[in-house]
């Protein structure tokens, strides 16, 4: 055995995924997965907490798309409930004492902030501060 160094194998630089590979990935990815990835990018760009990373009693600022909006009484008081999805997880947004709020409708994007509560294993924001995203920003 000699102490001579072994010749280095030429290493090809690793290129980022080419156009063709990205196209194949997009074609093989479901529409729901693409939408989830887009929502997660939007949350990161807005500087918001991902819903999946939020903990009980934590003050958060989250963004996403309203999936459902329903009127459901809580303890005899009307409550407007909406499910907000950010691509990582969902949480319930509840406005107590409200039957409707203009602009709160399925498919609308919004930013909500408040303190997370856990109710029956689900994350809930009660009476949050919120901003509706302009209609031109929905995809």
C-alpha cells in the first residue's frame, strides 16, 4: 500500500430540477396538493404562523382560505363558524353573537389573529381580529 493519494473522481455539479422534471412533478401532483403548497407559500410570504405549528393558548397571526362558513349556536347564542385552511392544517374561526359578516364566505382568503384555543381536539380562534384579502388575490 502506498501513501499516494487516489485520483479524485470528477463530480458533476448538482443542478436544480430542470424544466422537464418540474413539469412532470406538477402533472403528477394533485390539484389539492398544489393548492396546499400555494397557501403555505402565501402564509410564509405574509409572515404568518403556519396553523400546524400553532399551540394551545398561543397568540398567532394566520392566513389561509375559508373552506366552510356555517351558523351554529353555542350555548344558545348565535355563532358564525368558518374553517380556515393554510395548506398545513385547518382551524375554526368563531365569531360569537354574529349571524353573518359581510365578506366572510367560502373561498375567501383572510388573515386572522388572536389566541388559539383547543376545543374537542381542534384549534379555534374566538372573535379574532381579521383582514379580508382583496378579491383579485384569490387563485
